[in-house]
């Protein structure tokens, strides 16, 4: 699933070519997007893993790419595309660019009065990639679920938004924290450390190119993610993978670098 850095990257790229531009063609099989032909794009932004395109009449196109959705931007306006098919979810065309969204399972066209009460958007925790990190609010939300395993808590978009499996595993490894210990086992400084590390890694990967977490381009792309059975890049212990949560999401970790903390008295 694309994580917050990918969605923020899409928002920045679409914003550069569409904000302030008048749409010459819009279409979608899911929502009445054709009604917006002739309107201006006011803003393109990311909220967690949600891509939001706002138009001059206040309506907002919300897209969640989940596992298989993808977005492509083409130069110049296209109104007739020979590769248009069932996987094309929406299309926005302005004079100098065309954006295509494929295979996204979640697409909605929201009116302004629906944003504040939207069941997903209104429940999002602070975005890890927001211009100003709301660290106090994030810590307060994490502390509200003291028995939650930390690896699970970091994926809860209602506590903090934008982190997915990759950055959960990588930031916990770099912070030397166990994914399986409950939130109450960690100090505020430790929780702050892992949140800041996730933000740092995600910000480094906002641009195009392959997503990496170790610096440099030589060696493995990730510290532990998808490296089950390989040697830890720090200590040579074997990297492990364990499923967490009712959704059985994968967590990669080093048992030597990320030991269980001592019990809290």
C-alpha cells in the first residue's frame, strides 16, 4: 500500500501542474466528475494516505490508492485515450497536463459540508508529514491506548496518519524499539524518537526514484523490511518477520537490536 510519502509526492506533483488551471476534460466511472469540466483546481493536498483535489466550487475529489492504485501524469491535454479501460478510475485534463488514476478502490466526490464529518477524514490523527509536526497531540493519542503494541499503534491512522508497514518496521528498528511491547512500556522520549524517525525517513523519500531507508545506493534498500532470514546490517543477527494485529500485517525486526523492554513496575 502506498504510504504517506507516496501520497504527498503525488499531491506535490499534481499541484505543480494543476493548481490554478481550468479543467478541459474530466471523467470517472465512480463519481460525477464530468460536472467539473470548466472548473479551476484550487488545491491538491495529502492527508495521511488520502489524496484530495479541491475545486473552485468547494467540492473535493478524495482518492485512496490502497494496495494497487496508481497515478500517472501525461504532458498536454488528452480527452480521448486509446488505453482507456476498466482500470481507469478517474481522469483530469488541463491545457498542459492530464492526470490518470488507475485501480484505486476508494474514490469519492465530497461537498464542502461533508469534509468535517467524513467518517475517515474527520477521524485521522495528525499527519506525520504535516509542515508542523503535532508531536504533543500524537503522544497524547498514543498514550490513550497504553496496552496497544507499539508496532500496531503506529499503523493506526486515527492515532497518527501516514505511516505504513515499511516505515513502521524501519523507524522502530532505527529507534531500537520493540514492535511488540505495549505503548505504556516506553517513555515519551522513546515514542518521540520513533515518530521523528518515521518523519525523517518519509521526508527523505518524497521525491521520485526508489524508496530507500539506509543512506546511499549501495547495499540493501531497507534495514529490515522484507529482509526476513537475512543478516541484520547492525549486528549480524537474523532479521525476523512476525504478523501483528487482527489484519496480520507483517512486522520486520531484529531481535538483538530491538529487545523487549524491562517490565514497567
